[in-house]
């Protein structure tokens, strides 16, 4: 695996499909993965993301959520170089 694209999200149901589609288009010709790191969205963000071939990671507790912690969580699951 050469590249991992991390998408951090919180209640992004109106934009998440376009974001995921753009990320998937970027890795189409290379060995890569797309990971959605969700900060416990209460809208349909995760439901929408499940319709795409991406890995979905979610925090266990709301108190752990944060912009930098989302990136760190994503890196822990990333398989890219």
C-alpha cells in the first residue's frame, strides 16, 4: 500500500459523498486506501460513507474527539507509506 487518504468528519452528510468520490478518484490509478475518521456524527455521514469502498473508523467517546486526534486515529489505522 503506497498511500492513505484520511478524511476527518463530523456531521458532513451534505458534503461527504463528494469528498469520498474525489478521494477515490485520486487513488484509482495507484495502490491506496481511503479512511473516514468520524467524530461520532449524529447525521447520515457514516450511513452515506458505508455505500463506498472506504474504511470507517469512529471514536469510542465524544470526549476523545478533536481535529488533531482524528488525524492521529486515522494514522493508527493507515496502511500507506
